[in-house]
C-alpha cells in the first residue's frame, strides 16, 4: 500500500467516527500532550483561536438567514402568532434567568482560576509589536463581510472566496425562481461551511486542552466539572417549569406526556439535533399524546425554529462561567445584555449539533468576554449539547400542549362516531 493510500485510509476512518468520539479522542490526546510538553504546549494556542474566530464569523449571517427564512416561509394567523410569540419569549426569558440564577449561586467558575488572555488586557499594538500568532489570527476573517471593506485584509477576502466558491459548487445548477430560493440556497451554503468548521472542532479541543493542561495543570477541569453539574441542575429546573405549566394550563398530564414523548426525547439526546428530531416530535405529539395537529405544528414545527430554551440557558451560563473563571466580574447591566443577546442567539441557533457554540460568540462579544475561552467549553460541549437539545425539544412540546388548551378537543370524526353510538 502506498503512503498516500494509507494516510487517506486513516483520514476516512477518522471522519467516519461520530463527532463526539472524535472530540473525546482529541481530549485524551490533548491531555497527554499537555502533560508531556508542559509550558511548551502554549504553541497549541493558535488552532483553537482560529476555529473560534471562524465560528464567530459565521454567526451573524447564519442568524440573519435563519430568521429571515422562518419568517418568510411560515403561514400562521395573527392571533396565534401573538400567543406563540408571547409563550416563546416567556419560556426563553425564564430559561436564561434560571441559568444566570444557578450560575450566580453555585459560581462554578470560581472553582479554579485561569489567567485572562493577554488580548483581553492589552492589545498587541499597546504591547509594542504583533506576535506571529496574532498576525495569523488577524488574517482569519472575523466576519463574512468585514474583510470586503478592508483593503489591508486581502487574505481574509481570498479565504472567504475559497470557502464559498467550493460550497457553491454543488448548488450552482439549482434554479432560482423566487426570493425564497435565494434565501434557501444561502442557508444551505452557510450550513455547509459551518459543517466544515465543526469538523475542525476536535482539533480545537486538542489544542486548547493541551495548552491548558500544559500551562495551568488540571485545576481548570475542577471548574468544568462544577459547570457541568450547574448546567444539569439549571436544565432540570427548566423542565420543572415546563411540567408545572403543562399541568396547570393544559389538559395534558405531565408524566403521561413524558412517557409518550420518550422516542422524541431519546432521539434528541442521541442526535443532538432538534431539527432532525422534529418529525418524531410531531408524530409523538399528534399520535401518542393526542394534541391537535394545529397545536403540534405550531409548537413542534413553527416554534421549534425559534424555540431553543436549552441553548439560551446554556449560553448565558457559559458567559457567566468564563467570566467567573478569569475573574472578570459582570455587572447587572452586563448580565442584562447577556439576557438579551442570549435570546437572539438562541433564536438564531440552527437545530443541529454544536450550533449553540456559533451563536455563543455573539453573547461573549456583547459583554467583552474573550471568545478564546469558548474553546475550553468545546471539551464538554458534546455532552451538554445533547442535554440542552433534549430541553429544546421539551420546550417545543410544552408550547404545543399550552396551545392545545385546558380542554381536550376531540377530532370531528371521532366525535361523530361517539354521537352515532350514543344514539
Ligand atoms: N444542538 C442544539 C439543537 O439542535 C442547538 C445547540 O447547539 O444548542 O437544538
């Protein structure tokens, strides 16, 4: 076998592994590398910085196109839209407040301290000269349109052209008949580029874990454990909120619903994608729980596009966690900004694995937190993503049940049959 064939076999095998396996392996290799190299592992800072910057660059156009697409394609009446919007906003705000509340009480980030990255304290110019790492990072686009208005960032423009040129190759023959087609093609292309960047996430995990273990030891991982626990507690509280609301404001019985929605909830956990789970959620709601088709489609199909409470809760907690870890206190105003940006970020998050990480860059930037530290979360995100996706789906179920109301409506055909039997 030639050297080439051998290496492409390894690459194919690696790509064939599920993402969470790749991330777990990267985690282990990162720990070993950090232990072996010690402080020298600081050289691995670069890949995670670049990957985070790329994820951040995709966030604004993704949110723009995703929200435009949903608004453009859904057909719902004014009254129901208002009711749906009210319920969505209430649930998401409660989720974020629960997240911030738990993070403020448990303070998972204070379990270990980590130095704030230099970039957050001094700019390279102020420090006198630009390091080679900064030079590379500066040429990676921070936003998709940014480099187009900046004569000095031609490398950034070329990188964007290469990415979109390749992504468009499979879309180039698709006919464009109306505005909807344009938006759909833009969305497909952005998701394709996003998947490429997500494929780099294991590299980001390896590099940040190697660097942190090498330079800071295992201390930060104590805080990571506390963070996982805090997120799980907050997600549990959010499910309580859903179940209590369902018990009080709909005819559905919460425990019965949980049992009948089992397939959808397990699928959400195992795929980490609420979009992939959507058809199962809808089928369980209509066929097993027995809510009206209209309520199920509003909650599980329309609402699901906006409704990512688990993601909102997670993004807010992550921001607070990192702030606590690097010793940067966030004022009440900054926490309010976190609430607002987390709402927007969760609405814009696509229902696919790791999408929350992309929009999280917006929340961090809004309150001036260094996005490099999101990389630290990559190591545990494969697990927490599954948990928050399950809550995202439970949130859609909650909306469907609430829209179905306090009295179960019997479908006309069944009602007619019952009437005939009675007479
Ligand atoms: N994976 C989540 C979902 O599909 C989105 C996220 O990353 O938070 O709902």
